[in-house]
C-alpha cells in the first residue's frame, strides 16, 4: 500500500508554529539536559545490574547459547541460528538472515544475565515467526530511518547556521522532518522491546530446566526491565532533541 505525504497548508503551519512557539529555546535546552542526566543514570543502572547478575550462575548450568537454542526449539523455530558476535552488549536478532546474535559475555556465560538476554533476543525471533505487527512495521521502516539518520547528521547544524545568517528555513525544516522520523522509529521500538521481554520472561517462568528458582526469575525480570528503560530514555532523548530544533525553527518563523 502506498502512502502520500500530506502537504501542510498555511493554516496548519500557523497552528503548529503557535503550539511549538510556547516551547522556548531555554525550556527545550533544559529538557534535553534533564533527559541526558536521566539517560546516564539509567544506562549506569542497567550496566551495574547486568554486571551483578552476570556473576550469578544459573543452577541449571546452561549457557546463553543453550538457553537461546532451547527457547527456539520450544517455540517450534528451527530456521534461526544462534551465533556469537564480537563486542559487549551487542546482542540482537537479525530478521534478514534469521540469526540470534549474542555477545561473548552472553553466548558462553552460564549466568542469570546471559539467560535473560538470550531469551529476550529469542523473543524477537518468536515475534518474527508469529508476524508480530510492531516488529514488521519497525523492520519496514529501517531503510527509511537509515536515510533519515544520515540527513540529521548535517542538515540540523547547517540548517541552524543558514537560519541565523540567511533566515532560510528550508534545510533546517528537512532536518527536523528527518529527526521526526527517527523519533517516531524510537517510539515504535518500545512495544517491540517490551513484548520481547514479556515473551522471554513467560518462557523462563515455565521452564524449570532453565531457571529453577523464583529468585533467578526475579533477577532476570529486573535485568530486562532496566534494559527496557534504556530504550525508553533513548526515545525521550530523541523527542527532547526534536522539540529543541522544532522550537528553534518555529520560533524563528514567528
């Protein structure tokens, strides 16, 4: 299905300018600082939780690789491969080649943290197999977002300079539009991540052979909750940045 991008008329632009005009430069800048501080705290908290649970061994003695393979089999998924990739916290599911990619700290580890992360990434594989709508939407937007991300790297800075010295809003408007797409993508990612964690925790809760105590399950739940919070603050950070440049653009238009 093809979608047409609506053209904003003067009335719509005036209303948008009127609304965003209430967000001053200082307010938007302050919001960005607050979100950045919260983001730092959440990232620090997540890493500390992960490191803590990475030191707690599973009573079952299963590695992250074994946990992932078992979850895939239990969900009747046999065309997804579990592989190890370099880096730290580089774990992800690739729907294009159907691989669950686990960092060495997860792939080989037999800890609570490794089991939680492995199960979470397999949650994405289950989403893919079940044609989960939010994942399908997110995947379809990836090519567009790659272009939009590239645009924001130069259009925002150059756009602001042109706006200041020439009063030309065209380049900045392109940057704000691209950033809006990136922000939308970050919010679409949220239900995908939360659902993957829910699938992982539900499976872990029903598999005594993987996690044998309630304490292990609660620890896995805690680790995945903080991991999800990193996506929440990332989305809020993108929104705060968008509001900053949008307020700059529309305030200058007034």
